[in-house]
C-alpha cells in the first residue's frame, strides 16, 4: 500500500509507469486501485502441515527430515502491465 501511495505522490501510474506484484494475496489486494496482482500462498495448508509435522515429532512418530512442497498460485489482477500477448 505504501508503494501505491508513493506512486500517487510522484504522479506515477500503475501499471503504465511500473508494474507491481504482491505476496500473500492479503485481503486488500483486490480493493486497491488498480487491484494488486499477487502470489497466493495457501496459509491454511501451510499451518496444518506445520502443526502435523510438529505433532509427529512430539509424539516420536517421525524423526526423518522430509521435503514438503506447497504450491503457490498467481492471482492476476491489474497492477502488472501486459507486454506480450503470448501469456
């Protein structure tokens, strides 16, 4: 939101003068003007996975290291300038 404020103060336009993308897809992303393109990271899945891993360690069910991949997603809105029609 600070970037949006600074752009307005400098008379810069998003996405015409520069593109901006956020991370976490916070609640205000879609109400900003223009709406903010954002990486959506599934917080609920991340939290549940972490809790389950912790409980497994507490209960001595799991002592091995493991890799868990939780895929983020891109929420396309209007804060990124389209420069190539292929995408």
